[in-house]
C-alpha cells in the first residue's frame, strides 16, 4: 500500500486533521500573535532508508538530523530543538552511539540547536526517529497549497545526485565521489530558506524535494489546484551525474529522492530580487486545464505527470532499497 | 549495555546536554517569561515493548499516546500536540492503521490534543515513535533533582499490576482481568498532575513510574542527592495482584514497570491539602548517610537499594520480553 493511501485512512480517523499535510505543522503561540513553533518528525529505518554497510555512524547521525532540518527549512522555520529516539540492537554498542551522536552534535553546534531529550531502547534493527522544533521566522504562511497562477517555480540546487550516489553504493562502489557524498551527507537548505524568508512579502508555496523533484511538483500542483510547466533544460543537474549516468540521468533527476533541495513558487517580482546563482528558475505555474498536471518540456518532447503517472512512479516508502 | 551507560556516552558527545535528564525537556518561551513548552519522545518497538499477539491495534494506539502523556503529566504539563511516526510492514495493512489511529484519536479527543503530523514508512517490524508537546501549567520547576529533606514521598495508585498482567499474557492467559487491562490500557495521570500543579507552592520532584517504582525512587534519590525511606505496607497494591501472585507480588510492585503512576516528593504542608484517596503517602525523604540510598521497610525486614542493586535489577530496555 502507498503512503498516500495510509494518509487518507489516518485523516479519516482523526477528528481534527487540520495540522496534517505539509512537511511541518505550525503550532501557534497563544500569547503572542503571529509567532509560534513548527514541528516535524521523520524516521529512518535500517535496510529501508539506509544500510549500515554503506554509511558510517557519524554520517548517519548528521543525515538523520539534516533530514528533519530540511522539513523546517521548507517552512522557513529556524531550528531550535530536536529530540532523538534511537532503537538499536545491543550488538551495535557504545562505539556506534558515540559516533552517531558526534554527527548529531556537529550539526547541532553548527546550527545552534539544542538536543532536548528523546529515548533509547532495544530493537533487532536500527531505527532512528527525530522530532525537530523550529521558530516561525516569516510573517507569511508557507504551504504547498499556496502556489498561484503566474508564480515562478524555483529550486535551490542539483537533483538526481543523491539517487545516483545510491545506485553507485548499491553496485558496491565506495569511492569519494560527489554523488555518493550527496547521498550520505545531505545538508538542509537552511541558509537559502532564511534568505527567502526575508525576501518574501506574501504567502507562498514551498516544500523540500526529499521524495523527488517530480513528487514535489505534483504535490504542489495537486494541493494548490494549479498546473505546473517545467523546462527540463533549466533544472540544475551536475556534470558528474550526466557523466556517470548518460542514459538514465533524466529519470534520476525527476524521480530520485533525497536531494533535500527546496522547491518553491513565488511571484516574479520577488524572484527578480533573488541571487540567480543560488536560486534557479525551472518553470512557472499555469492555469489548471481541466485537471492539475505537471508538464515537463524536454526540448521537443513533453512529459505529463498526472495522478496515474504519479501513483505509479512516486518514491516508494514501503519498498526495501 | 544498559540505558544509563548509553546515556553517559550521549551526554559526553553533546556540547550542551543541559536539557537531558528528566522525562520531559522544558523549552522556554522567549517572549513571555515563566511560560514555555515541554517536549518528550518515547518509542515502542514490536517484540521489545509489545507483542501483536497480545495487544489489539486499537489498544496499541491508545497506549502509545498515553505513554508519552505520562511523561508530560510528570512535568505538570498540559498536553497540546503529538506527532506520530509509524513504521510498519506492509502486511499489517489498512485495518491495522485504521484501528491504531482510532485509539490515538480517542485519547486525543478526550484530552483535547491535536495530532500535528509525523511520518509513515515501511519496516520489517512495527515501530512507533511519538513526540508530545505540552504547556507549562505550574509556576514551579519540577525535576527529579528537586527532592528535599523531610519531603513526603507520594504516589497515585497501584504498582505491580501492569507487570502482573504481562506475566499472565506471557503465560497465554487472555481473560478480562484488571491486571491485563492495567498492562494493555494504561492511562496517564493527567488529572492528578493538574491537581498537584495547583496545590504546589514550591519547586518539587516528580517523575512517572514507567520503569518501575524502585527505579523511580532510586533515580530521585540519586539525582537529588538524598536518601528515601519507604514503608512497603503503605504502597498501594491491588487485591487481584496479591491473589494471583501471592509469592512474588512484592517484587512486581517494586521492580515491575509500566504502571505509569506519578511519584513525587513534596513538603508535608502541601501533602496535608491533598485528597488521601487519590494521593498515597508511601515514605519520606531522609538525609543522605554517606551514600544516597532507598530503604524499603517491610515489617521487620529492611531492603536497601543502592547503586549496585539498582544496576543489577533495574528494568532492562534492551532485553526482549
């Protein structure tokens, strides 16, 4: 079963599901208007999201935190606290815990985040669940529902590298390579999120591309009830990815996950003010034509992502790697 | 390795471990003095904390939330939000998710809590991690470090029932029995926590007895640098437990976990004001004598819990049930 199907069941069972839908939920402050906290929780499961044979405990500590910080970045929230629940087989032992927390601590120190507890239990496989809390920094509301006709669609960096890195690791390649690094050591786009937070003067749509670029485009199109038109040639793709995957890189760019870049839709006047070396225009929001779709123009070719394509191709959370 | 040993490693690696130590961490509000939020995260792992053959998905949903609410209760925090990360084998399917969330929703509705997201991933075993956020309601600080000489040691209900229920379940008994119910359907002591929050007029020590009564007594004694003297005859024990476990019930009362009662230490003047049918005096805080110890008087017998006894007997998080 797909994550979206489970989500439908969950929404049906909850009396109030109004806080569910974006990567983060906003918890308003009851004493100060216009302020409040964002909360997000994400889990990494051994052999589903990572293999201990390809990632070091230190890298895993860093990645586990960054995955959650990326969700805060996508809400223009400034990270403040995390809690960490670690369930592990006793065989991993103290050296694993030490290295994992060294990674956690390095990210927390760099981003001025405090670890506010969590728990530690046994398990027969390693399981990591992190909850991250951040402060609202933008006066405006950010949600994947906010894309509007004529918005510019923007992203913050390379797509496909992480999925390419994963393919290399799965082939047994462990060389020091930018794709493998992208997969094992992703960094949440907190600085760019901060720049955008200051530049915006209106509610806008944003999410991270943790589940893939096409996935994020489709979700924004669907939740905002708009269509999206992308020019594939303008999507940032690394030379390394094209070189190592000359036949398949386009699919990795669109459908590979875990690049943890930001994807947002913003008014042209605001986009003009942004640094074009950090923020890449890849398309625009068009009026829905009957159904909301994502159109990807690739030279003469046109790919359409509609519900059927999305359901079939989107990143599977429930499959083994 | 024991949880406490892992915790020492974690504290060593973190540049700032000041928020670690109690069941909840307090996140101060930077705009309003004396207000703020509490956060806690707890995980339940299949075959470590529960078996799907003995607990229904509905009960598991309720219990997973209550386990976290109990941590908030132990900080006199009023629950506001939870996030839920569920990792499950696809074979469990939609019926499991529906029933689990029905249980979650029933607790949330009763306690006026909103579900603020989380995530859903695959796994080869069921893994549940919940993060709960609550509001500070007491003007005073509550920590297991706050027990003082001459405080009265108080608890809120039966101990040992949950561990007795687990023993029955492990023997294959599934009758409708108060011990089994105590194990499968624990309830966080939010109301009693609220009463105490209003009654207290000073910082005090409190925690829940999720890891056992003796465990909680020892941790308070150790963290507050005091000794504790308990009169076993005054500890609330159910008739059912004595009847079904005539030989072993005392050990279940002291060392069995998951009763999710509150244990607190408070000045005698405050204890006088509390309802004696809801709050049970079981002992008092004495001056440390060389080392901090817990003394349990049982008629003519005297049991001492010191570091060695604690290390040997405390609830093992890392063992299979």
